[in-house]
C-alpha cells in the first residue's frame, strides 16, 4: 500500500517497542499485553489493537483508526527496506531478472538500498486487484 512498515515476529516485544519509539512508528498488534505497557497507556507510543482475524477488516480498522488517506500508492516502496523505488528501463535490468520475466515484463523498479528488482508480475496483479476491490468497498 506504499506505507513505511516493519514486521516483528512477536518474540521480542521490547525491541519492537524501542524501535517504534525511536522511529516514531505506530504499533499494530493483536497482543493485548502491548496495549498495557506504560509507554502506550501514557500516550508516548501509539498502538492499535487489531480486532479481527480477517485481513480486509484489519485493513479497514487501521485505515479508519489512523485516518490514512486513500487512495494508496501501492508498490511504490521496497517491501524489505521501505525505500522509495526507482524506475528502471528494461535494458538496465537485463542481466538481473529471470529470462522469462525479461521476456514478458516491460516495467521495472529498483530499490536504491537493497537493489532488489520489482516488476508487475502475478503477485503485483493479484495484490492490485485485491486493493482496488477493497478501496471500492
Ligand atoms: Zn530494498
């Protein structure tokens, strides 16, 4: 969706909280223990307790609670490092993507930090469809 985000697997809450504080992030969690932490109850750290198991309802809650502005800018930042992606020509990525991809895709993006190459493959198409459906309600 184009929002800067990090994923924590839940083993180390303290590191997650410290990172969120240091970087001004909002915690999205299903863990009620996080909500009881003093930094959260005192309002130093913003956290949202996600209510639903369903991804669509989770997204709706986050968008409503944080007043996120639609439309989103999906697939504009790196999924790994949150850096804005840069457009690359087909020639520039020639030796860096699988031959099948090179044959079938014309638009490419590169992360300036990790140099991962992105293209509008099946994952992109499936996610775009899902997001569009979601935004239209
Ligand atoms: Zn990256």
